[in-house]
C-alpha cells in the first residue's frame, strides 16, 4: 500500500443514540408466507440507503411476490414519504 501511496480508512464506531420501540412497526399480514399463487395479489416493499459520490441516497422498491419483479422504485436524498 505504501508503494502505491494508498491509505486505509478506519470505520467509526457505531453508537446508539435512541432506544427503539420493541413493538413491531406494522402488523404481519402475510404471516411470513411469501409464496404467492396469484399475480398482483401481494406486493412487498423495502427501503435501503446507498453511498454515491454525491452523498447518501435512499432507494425504495416495490416487488410483486408472485413474479418477484420490480413494480416500482424511487431514489431520494431524504428518507421521508413522497418525492
């Protein structure tokens, strides 16, 4: 690394700043049954954040659980509802 003038970066320690609510955020209507027999009957969504050269962005995706195809997605600089 020295020969190529590379320097390692140490990750900062993660520190919990607030207590989380132990109750689930929403009821589990699927009861963890993700195998669906009908197209467009059950959709599921997820959200994650990604580092880009412009900074952090949030990616939200909606999937059809029957076909496992992406129904829709959105990228935003904030994690709030709506674009």
